């Protein structure tokens, strides 16, 4: 960039941040989305309300065009609240428990069996079928607390939740319980998706809190015949009709080239989904709104996209990319915010080396706002499918320390959001959209 | 640094962070300090308990030497909880209110008068004595939300609280109320210190919540004869005996050269003081403990210092520096953590250009832990007096976005602390102590 551009850009970006912090709207939109609309698992009434609400917000802001995109989504329901307890002799100790998304129910009377604790799949296989058969497998490998980036710690533990039930079933287990995916020791149940491998028996699977996991582990060491009981009532209904929600500002030079910012609109069924990912949705709307109220005339069409079904299917992200391809919409870049509404620290960029270098060259424009980490890294699940069309993928990177305290849990509530942190994330996305739009990605 | 030192240092610093995150103790110490000891304003029973407790913690950790340092402190007490309401005709609207630290009480029956709202001292003076006389002056200039660093926004507004009562009294006001020092709009009363200039009348002064301030301002615009009533029961007792609490690891090369890490042990009387400044205290103990458990043999004597009376007098910091001077203890460097237990982003350094350059040259060792902001900036109030002895002053800089949501208020509670963020701050301080000790400051 020439010196004059730097000056122009730094002034405009300063206006973006000032406006976000002094006249921001995303905090109040998030309040409504989390406290009034509430939970919004794909296929639920809450998800349908969230579609209407976010459409209305963007219509109210007079975006050039606001529309829905049809998506067929999985429709899993939890049913009556789960029960779970540890059984040791005549003692029953209730524990916080949540069925994993996609799991089958237990028999109506629940399921009770001895427990075999393992830390990983190899340990499970080494035990052999004889020792596992007829038991409940208990995956209890904690997230590594020494990983600075908690997403890395999560990635190193979440195989237990996603594939654990099938691995356990292959060894003859009749059910599976998994330690909650958080570094905190507390009494919060965290759900999340799992998938049965085709051909393997579909056994019921649930997650229990970290404190309960520590207790069960201790009791098993003292008394290996300790049993576990749980009852859950979940089921998978036929796929349901739902929507991505899209709002756009038309490009002045090209209406068929796009830069999009998005988050996912669905949440787990018992969660307000404030950080996951109400934040990303309202920040995306706010990013586009900020550019609009500041009078920016984009070269390309800018979109805010609320993807449906990130949590248990990714059907929204796939449908969005399929539509882009079939309509020959060239997506230059897609930004996702799906790591919580915490203080923004940078962006992860997926693209060619030249594209990455170009974006990294804007670092000085972000540094005054604390965004020091602009470089290689993940984009986001929803925008992943666009990557096959040559779209540059960018993920907003907020501080990750608090994210897994609330992830997929009923404590992911609006009061955990700091207004300024949320607004700074929205402003960061607006600034990135502006630079991508002005300078392109080649 | 030679390449080999960099490698040695980066490995040792990695051990510091790993240990803090996997075997850290500061979170549980803070739980006890905030939830069991509780509030600890200078001169109170809570402050005395906090002195004993933190001494016991360091003794329990087998620091080489743990001792108390006598400090005489101001002893202000709030008395019975304040009452305050807006009076408009027959309507009375109760508002969240807190006497400012150091304020006199109202008359027993309270004080009621018309209100004159101003944004700054110039506006007050321009009104003239005639318009102010006999009224309650209402300082209502908000903290500037567009300042990225909320401490800068605070510094730009806090003159209203510190000097406002005297400025109002000079113009004939009979009392003073001040908008709470926070960017949030909420119903939380925030206290904080004020001082009467000698010679000026000592009028009662209190702070009301931001929502109440917005409401009162609106009502005054509609109906200038709107009145305000409040009653407070505070008083200043004779100075009390208290203590700084000090724990140390003896230096192997010099026992009379010191590097210290500290926070202030006192809090406001109705606050747990989790972020302000229980965090800084437990991080300082933890920083020294981490170096001890990792087997580090310091060149200089390392100390954790809990300063008493930062909130309303700074007597602990002054006594500490006076003692250092009289005992000819050469303090190479002092680190303070008094900006909350949030995610650490860097250190502010006060020293000679050469000293600053030396510390900045260690930046690459901190960058992997997200500490990107190592450079000029404040140290901390308690260590300020050491600056006159040529001590390099360093302030831990955590993210500032959430700090003033809780500052000097009853919502500054333990549940607002994230364990990992707190631990990362402690590890950052330990790493800085290690480098300062190993390489010195010249």
C-alpha cells in the first residue's frame, strides 16, 4: 500500500471501531436472540424463530437485499431430561449428564452396568472384547490444560465424544459416557455431536461433568465393581426444512463477486448459545451494518450470512456453497466468527501464499486494536465448503481461554458476554471486509 | 542474548507456563481470599484476616522468609447502607448509590436538594455560584466508550470523583453525586476514593449507577426542579495499624538486591475485590512459588509483596519504599499486577531508555504466550514510590475491556475470574521476574 492509502485506511478503520463502540447494536440484538428467542437447535421452533428474527433485523437495517436459503437439516430431539447416577452398593450419586447430539435413547427403564474407564481408543482395544463386553465404556481423557490455545486442547480430546460411542460398541460395550469437554472442574454437563460409523451397533452415549468424571474415576479405582445408570429419551426425527439467512449490500463494481461474513444460527437445545454462536451471527450483521452506516460503497457485494446447522450436520454451510457454485457467484473471501464473542486477537487465514501475504501486509492496520495474530490458521466449519471454490477463508480469532467453560452447555448465556469485546470483534470483521473489498485477494 | 540463552530461556519459560496451567494454586488461594476472607478495606477486620491468610499461604509454601511490615492506614467506614432517591413531585425513585471513600456523612436525616448537572469543572465554574449554591452538583460525564484502553477512558473521567466534591463545594454546593465510573449501562453502584482540598467545605459525596445517572439526567431535562435525596453514614476513624505482607526467596549472589512482584491486599468494603486486587496478590505469590517449585535459584532476592491501602491512601506502597530506602535494599525492579486477573497482553515499563530497550529485547520470549504489548506504560500505584530509588517499574497489562464492569463494586466477585486467565498472568510475572533476575536491568 502507498502511504496515502495507509492513512485513508487507518482513518476509516478508526471510524469503524469508534462507531462500533459508541453506537453499536449487536449487543442488544444478541440479547434478544439469546434471551427471547433462546435455544435454536436445527429443526426446532427456536431455530425457526431465530431465522425470522435475524431476517427482520437485517430488513430493519435496510440492507439492499435480505433473503432465506432453503436447507434440509437433521432433526434430533433430546426428549425428557436425562438422569444419571453412580451406583456403589446401596449408594446412588446423581451426576450432571447430557445425551450427546445424535445419540439413540436408552431403553425406557434406562441402562445400568459396570463401568470400564479408558483414556483413549488404543487403551480400549488393548483391553479386548472380553473385558469390555456388556459394560459402559467411560472415556475420561481430560483436555490438556497446558495448551495455550484451548481449541488445540479440544481437538486433542474430542475424538472421545465424536467417535467414542462407535469405538466402544465395536468392543461390545452397551453404552458410552464421556468426560465433558472443558478444562474447568465443575458440575456443568456439556453436549456436542457424535456419529455412529455405519455397521457398528448404535449404543446410547452421554457426557457427564468433569467433577462427576473425577469422582467416578476415583470410585472405580477404589471399587472396580462400581456401576453407572443413565436414562435418556432422545431420538432422531425425519429431516426438517430450515434456512440460512442472508443480508447483503450490493457491490458497485460487481454484483456477482462476493465477500461474506458469517456465523451459525443454530445452538444446542438446552443452551442460549450466546458465545456459540449467537456472537458470530450478530457480529456478522453488525460488520455489514457498520460499513453501511459509515457510507462505504463496496466494490463487491457484501453479505452477512447466518448458517443453519453447524452443530450437527453442517447442512447450511454446504447448501450455501452449493448455491454459490450453481449460481456462479464468485466468492472472493469468507470470514467466520465461531470462537465466541471474546476479545479479538487476530484472524486465521486459509489461502494461497500470495493471498496470505497480502492479508498479513495489512497487519499494521489491525495492530492498534490488539489484533496481533494475523496469519495461518483455521477459517471456520461453515465456510469450509467454499474453500473448494478458491475462496479465501478467514476465521476471527478471539482469546480462547473462556470458550470451553461455556461450550455446548446451559451456562452459555447472555450474561457471559462483554459488550465491548463483542463490539470489537464486529469492528474487526468490518475492517477486514473493507480491506478485502477495497484491495481484493489477488 | 546469544542463541543458546534464548533456547534455555524459552524452555524454562515454557515450564513456567505449563506448571501454572496444570498445577497452579493461585485460583484456589483467590477463592479463599475473596469468598472466605471477603472484603478487606484498610483498617477493617477483613484486612487483618487477609494479612494473616496471605502470610500463612507463603509460610505454607516454605518461602525462605515471610514477614509483616507495619503500616499506619486511614480507617474510613461506610456505616449503615446508603439510601438515595430521585424526587419528582410525589414520586420517589430509589437508585443504586454508594458513598465515595473518604466522604463525610450526610446529616442524620439525609440531605435533599435541587440538582444541577454538569459534565466537567469548567461547565460548573461557568454556571457561577448563584446557580450552584444550595444545590447538589451531579457530575455526569461518561467514560469515553471509544477509547480502546478502558484505563485511558477512566483517567479521562475520574477527576469528577476524586476532585468533584471539592470543586462543587467551592461553588456553594451542599452535596455531590457522581456518575459511576464504568462504560456499562447498568444498576451497579461503584465507589472509589475522593479527597477534600484543604480549606474547602467537606460536603457529602456519593456515586450513583449509570442507569440512574441516565434517568436523572433525562428527568432534569424534562423537569429542572427535580430533586435528589440521599443519606449516608460514613465516617473517618483514627488511623489504624495494619501491614504489608512480604514473602521472599533469598538471592544466591546478592541478598540485598531485590526484584519484587506485588498487588494490593485491600479492597473496598462492600466488594470481594476479586479483580481489584485479589488477583494481583495471588498472582504475585504464585509467580514466586512457580520459580521456587521449578528449582530456580535466583541471583537476587525475589519477593511477593501484598501492599496495604492502595485504595484510599497508598500508605503500604509508601511504607514499603521508605523501608527499602532506610535498610539500603537495592530494588532492581518491581512488577505490579493491579489491572485485574484478565488475559495478559503485555507489560508496561518505566525506566531509562536503555532499561526499556533491554526488556523489549525479550519480546520474542513472551510472544508465544500472547504478550505482544511490551513497551512504555504505567507500572502501578503501589510501586510508584520505589521509582524514586531508580527501580525499574513494570505493570502487568491484561485485557482491559471487562475491568470497569466490576471496579470498586459488589459484583467484583470470584465467579468473574477465569482460572486460566489468572494463571497466565501469574506465569507472565514469573517469566518476567526470571529474566530480570538472570539478566539484570542495566
